[in-house]
C-alpha cells in the first residue's frame, strides 16, 4: 500500500455511485454546520447506521422528502462530503490531513462493519495503524488535526496512539544515534564520542507546531520512554521560543487589572510558561541557566503561579555559579514606584543557593571538603557567586528607591567564607552611600559593618582611608589595619630578627587555601583564624571605646586644670593607644611592666 495515497477504488462491495443517481431526484436533505446536501437515501442508509435510524423515524411522515439535521458533526461540511462520497463509491484519498476527521465522522455516522463490509471506520483504522503510526511527522500532523476534534478524538484513541508512536519513534532513533557515536579509543576501549553531532533529535522542530496541551502529553510520554533529558530540554527551549518570543502582548509592561468577563490576553502565554516549567527535567544542567532566567522573567511579567516561580528560583539557585550579571538584572513590573529591578526574586535565589551550601557544610563526611564533589558546590563556585553578588549590588546601588534593608539582605545572604576579598563589596557600599546621601550615621554604620576591613586590598584600603562618605569609626579601623599591615611587612623584611608579625596567622594574604594542607585542615584553619579575627576586632572596639572616654576626660581636664595636667592626661592616652607596642599582641591583653615604667618616666619629664 502506498504511503502517499490510500485509494478507495478497490472496495470489495459494489456500490452505487453518483453517476447512477445523475437523473434521479434527491429524496433526502442533510443539514450540517457549514452546508446543506441534497442526496439519496439508499447509498446513505446502506453505510451509515445513524442516518438509517433517523430515516426509520420518519416512516409515519412523507418519506419522499426527508430533512435531517446533523448537529455537531465532527469536521463540518467538508468532512461530511468525503463521507458521502464514500457512500456513493466515489474515489478519494485518505491522508494524514483528513484521517482524523474521517475517523471521527465515521464513528459519529456509525459507518461500521455492522452495516457494510470494509466500511469507513475500518478503512480509517487500517490507515492509522499501517501508515500514520509508522511515521513521526504524520503522527504530528494528525495530532494537529485532533486539536479541533477533542474530546471525540481522545475517546477513539487517536491521540494516545499518535503520542505513543511519537515517543517510541523518538526513543528508537535516539538509541540508534547513540550507537552510531560509539567508537574505540586508542587503548581499545569502547566509549561514546560526545563531540559527534547527534542526529536523533531532528523531531524537536516538528513538535513545536502542537498546541500546548497535546505537546505536554507528548513530552510526558517521552520522559516515560527514557528520552534523554538534554533532548527534552532542547525541545522545551524550541517550543518556548516559538510561543513566547513572537507574542507582542508578553512585552506590554502596562499591568492593567483583569476585568471580570473579559478574556485575559496573556492567558495562553501564562499557560505555556507554567506548562514548560512543569515539564523541565529534574536532572541538573540539562537546561541552560540563561533559559531558566528567561522563563523566570516571563513568569514574573505574566504573573504566573507562585509554585512555578519558586520552582524556577530553586533550579536557578542550584547552578547560580554559571549565571551572569545580565541574568540577575530582572526588571520589576509590579509597581511604578518600586525598584528598577526585582530585588526580592534575586534574594530568594541567593537564599536557595546559600541554604544548599549550608546544609551541605553541616555534613560530616569527607565529601564536604572535596572541591569536585557532585553533591556540594566547590569553593570556586562560592567565589564566583560572591563576585556576581558584589557586581549586582554595585549595579542596583544607585537606585533611589532601593531600601537599606533590602541592600543589606542581598549583601549578607552569603556565608562568611564565600568572599576572599571585600573589595567588590566595599565598592558596592560606596556606590550606595554616594547615591543615598541622606542616610543617617546609624544607617551608615549599619551598612559598613558588612565590610571586613581586614580583607581589603592595599588599593581599596587606601581609598577607604580617604573616603569621607564612610563613618569615622570605619576610617579609624582602616587606618589601624593599614599600619598593622605596614608593620608586618617591615618585620618580614628582617628574616634574622626574632620578632614575628603579630597577626601573621590572622589570614592568608592571598585569600586562597594552602595547597600544602588537606581540605579538612584548611577548613579548620580558616574557622580558627575567623574566630581569632572576631576576638581581635572585639578587643579593638573596646580600646576605641576607652579612647573615646579618655578624649572626653581630656576636654574636661583642659577646662579645669593647667597645661601640665593636660599634657599628662594626653600622654596617658597616647600610651593606651600604642599602635606599635605589645598592647594588641595575641599573647597579652595589657601593657607590660616595662612599658608602664617607661610611661611613668615620660610623664615625669613632661
């Protein structure tokens, strides 16, 4: 049987054709949606059980002229004309473009073997099984025709047969393509050549013509059959590009409230986004993160279901180290007076990333310390995300509507060990202070607490020391650490000297883990140094508070006593500060007796 033509000329039973009734007046009128047909009873009742029953119901009336109305006939007047030609014995072709309509109309008219041998029902079923289900392209075309024939096409199993055929065909071709990429290596071992072009996914473009409900059923069947997640993802991307990128209503940023009784113009696009999100493969890296961000933007613009947006945010958070700054810059479309970018969505994405990192860091097995562990993000991934967050903060910082609490929430969401240097964070905070000059001193101190001044580079520290936008306390701390760094460098320049840098073990200057230590030892060392850093910072704050109190006493003594007492108080204050003495050494918390004796001598001389 020819696949391009399925002729009805070889009918086993001799039928009356239209030429036999050329000069015979019509005795039955059939009304269908889209047309009226004047025909003859005998050819119709010999094949159609439904028309035979309707004609039998007119026995008591004038049977010389019968009018029958067929309500909701599948396929309309065009399909009924083909069914009538079949009854008259006129030859025509059954193709993939009309087989679904003919199958439905033959069932509606009851054109079964009970009334005629080799009737239209059996002929269409034979065409579906022997020709359509053996070709993926023809199955897709039949599914397109079924879009206007539901639910009858579903009841007749036309849709499910085509879907199963598509899924099986795609799976078989993918397996054959995989075998074609097998090759032997130089050592004689059989392996898969992943660089070779995969020719088993040619069906991706063909599926893009289906309606979203039928497309969803096809993809679900493919998943059950074991089609590769990468192929599923490529098909979803192709379908989304076709359905969403050409819709002008999607990019209409005027969010008008939906009026009851008025059809939502974005309803189809919203359904497409929500369906695609539900079909995303669970396997990581099967979908590019840029496509996930594109779906998330569409979901935000179209106000999709919360579950769909949260699912996208979770997926993005699992591979955030592959994102770029442009990906994170999601426009805000909700309120005209809100921020330029959707900060809340980005914060939830970062929370997903940080929670995933925290939950994995609490594990006790050694895989936590392995950078290449598939279950935990590597240290390089944390570094990439920290740089990405700092650049994002610098980009959104000039926004006048960006609240301080949201800025701090974004900056503080990552763990402490994510940043090896705080230059990027300092730059973002400086941009925020420059764009929000009306901040109070308390708010400035609050946002500057995010910066670990010990992790600033020499260039950033020099800039911070002269930055008038920073609080005075932060500037003093920067100066202290700069002097401490200078002393350490001077001490290191004398290798024969017994004196070592006081805070040499605070942190590794490069910020990277030592290659001579094991990952577990490195992690423990970093935590120990972090505790020491916090302890030294607390001591510094206590000494700054003492210095402020002494400063107040100095002013009071200046008014009440003579210049001698004032100079004595000033000398004591300088002795307490003692940047280069042993006051802030790790081993002692107070000056030694020798230093006290020296201070008393200086006081007497003055």
